[in-house]
């Protein structure tokens, strides 16, 4: 089992969600996050004083999947999230030792 | 008292409406300042304006009006510094004296004049608070407000408008308060910024405005109310009122443009905060001059005031005083520009010679009026600054003028008022510390709900929970 985590532009969430649904991914968790990568932030000016806004709003998507689907899912997220402009975000994959469905107690792939 | 003065219902109605318009400026100012402030201290900022309405209204009734607008008490032959202290003392039963006959030289009941001038005193005190946001003890603010109002605002209003030294002897003109309100408040603001010192982290940390739409709302209300402030200052409704009204509009419009053009060139983008600030700078600058100059001169004044103030607000970073919301850069600087403008552009063509005795430099009147304007503005600047410095220092060494460092960092709204401006938690009920660490770090987030007080035992169980 793998956890695929994507940090994406907020506007791309719908596209990513639809791409994942289309390939049968059964659930996901999204959270509002803030951060920056090579893009850095932007500058705002109020009454002549410059303020650097470093942490930009992003959406984090976490998806638990069967590891055989990793390439497919990661590629789908990348394709859906890409605008080609700086700040499109990142996708990474981490191994997962165990997954348990709270309601039934099912474990492993059955719980995904 | 002139026996045969007839009350004018039209003039009286106009001044009643103007009084209400000028009152509205102070809540407008609260929005303007509140939006420019950070979210954790928005309520304290607004409270300083609202408290001014509460405090100054009462003081004005009891002794403010008679000190400022009682018959001048000359020193020898020279017009003096305050009015007849017993004339309109608010402890009197005033029905006959105050309601009619009217205020000297007007067809308007004295009560209406008193109400109109009350609103000016309120907003002048409230204006100062913009210099001391995020860090001022509320009790200290109230004591300062009462002291500065008594020792600076009242004598200055008397000297400028009540037949005292500046208007009566020097001959400086100030139609609606460029010196008595704006230079006055701006000089006091500079003194308080020095007394209170910089906010923790200023200017290194992020002090950007937390709610720009609130700033725009406040600027709009100020603009609206300012017609009462400027055109209302004619007291009656006549041709000069019309001049003041149109000049107020076009100077403000030009200043808005002037400010955003400067931003466009200097910072590459015109901003909403800039448009709002430019409008306020224009309103300030046209205030003293609105009845004395032609509309084209008002447009020029607006352009100059808007662009100069747009640059003046950056001076505090170079000089190192934390005038948080630029009371000095806008009100002090704008007030000076407007007062001096009279010395250049005053003309009898504007007011038919009702007030303008020496025409300005541009109209061949020489430098006499300009010199008078300079002296008038200079006296107000020094008087107000010194009184604010002394009263502010006394507050500082007695009851204290600044909150503790922890209170400042965690938010003065909680420390001084035990409430928070915003609560976006869906379940409602902010926590006792008023906001999460996320919110304080500028990262949106929820709060931990606390147990609500127990409902009254007789509450019906069928009632929906009170959220």
C-alpha cells in the first residue's frame, strides 16, 4: 500500500478529484495548506510599504492506494494538476504499513 | 442679544442634517482605521473612536462648548484663548437661553450649533488614535482624550473659530478645520507615537491591513459625512455652502487620482488602500480652504495633496516613529497643505468677500494671507504637540499608557476588551484566548470550543440549542 500526497494549486482540485474518480480511486482527504517551493511568494504594497507574502494557499490531497496503481495514479494527478506555470506543486509517494477501516476493523487492501 | 433675529427653518434643518453627517464620520473612521489594522486588534482600534463619541459628547455639553464658543475673553485688547466659561455651562437649565434667541450672528438655535460643533470635537480626538494602534491601554486612552480635549482642542477651536487669537488677531482662515481638526490631531498623533514608542517588531514584521473592504467602507462613510463637515461649516444654507460642497467633491476626487498615480509610478500598481487614503487626504486638504477658493484651485489642491501625502506616509520609516496608520502623513501634512493653499488661491470670487479679506498670492494679494496661514498652522502645531506630549507623559507615568508585551503579541482585543473581532468557526464560540496559534500566525484555522455557560434550568428541552 502507498500514500500518494499531492500539494496543488487550489484551482486544480476539481480536475484532480475528477481524474481520480474516473480511475476508480474510492476516497481522498484534502486539506488547506500554505507553503512555497522554488516559486517563493509574492509582494504586496500598502501605503508604500512592501510586504512579502511567502506562504501561498495550496491544497493538499492524500490518497491511499494499492501499490500496483502507483504509477497510474501519480501520473493522473500530475496531468490534472499541471497548468505549466510556476507554482503547480508537487506529488510524492510514501509506503504505508497498515490501513484499518474504523467501522468494520478490516485491514490492509480491504480497508482501502 | 439682537432682538429681532428670526429663526430660519431651512438653515436649522440643514445644520441638523449636517450634524448627523459629521457624527457618522467617526464610525466611518473606526471602519477605516479598523480595516487598516491587524485582525487581532481591530476592536481596540474601533473602540478608541467609539469611546470618543461617548466621552467627548458629555464633556462638550458640560464645559466644552462654552470654553470654545463662549464670548471671547480678550487679554487686554487682544483676542484671547478661551471663551466665557459661564455662558453656556451645561449645568444650567438652558431652555430659554439656548433654544432661542439663536446663536450670535446666525438664525439657528444655539442647541443646534452646539450639536454640530460637538461632532467636530469627537472626530478630532478619534483621529489621534490611528497613531497608537495595537498597544494603547484603553484606560490610558480615555484619560488622555479627556486631558487633550480640554487643554488643546478647546482653546484651539476657540482661537480658530470662536473669535480668539488665531482667527481674530492673526487673521488666519480655516473654514472647516484644516488647522483646528487635522493639524491639531496630526500634531498630537506625532507626540503620542513618540510617547508610546514602536510596536513590538515594527517595522520589520508584517503589519499589513487585515481588511481592505472595511477600509473602503470607512473611506466612503467619511467622504459622505464630510459634506456635512465642510459645507455644513457655513452653518446656513446659501451660495457659500454650495461652493464648499462642490470644492469638497472635486478636491477629493483629484486627490484619489493623485495618490493612485503616484502608486502606479512608484510601486507599479494602483491600490484600493491607496484610493481610500487619497480620498481622505483630499478631504483633509480641502477642509480649511473649501469656501475660499475656486473649483479649479480645489482640483489642483487635491492633486497636490493626494500625491504629496502618498509620499509623506513613507517618511515615518526613515525617521523611525511608529505612527501606525499615518495620522501625521495624511492629517498633519494634508492639513498644512490645505491651510497654506488659502494663502495662494483665496479669492473674493469664491465667497463674495464674506470671509476673504486678503486675496492669495496667485490673485495678486501678496504674501499677507500666506504669512497669516503659516502662523495659524504653526501655533496649532506647537500647542497641540506640546500638550499631547505633556498629557501623554503624565498618563504614562501614572496609570500607564501601554499594554504589556504579551498582551500586544497575543492581541490587545483579548487583553483589553475580552472579545475578538472575527470568529469563523462553524460551531461558533471562540475560545477564551480568542484565536488559535494558526490565526495568530496569520494562518487561518479554528479555535477550541469551550463549554458554554449552563442554560437556565427552566429552558424548554424542545428549544434548539443556542449556537
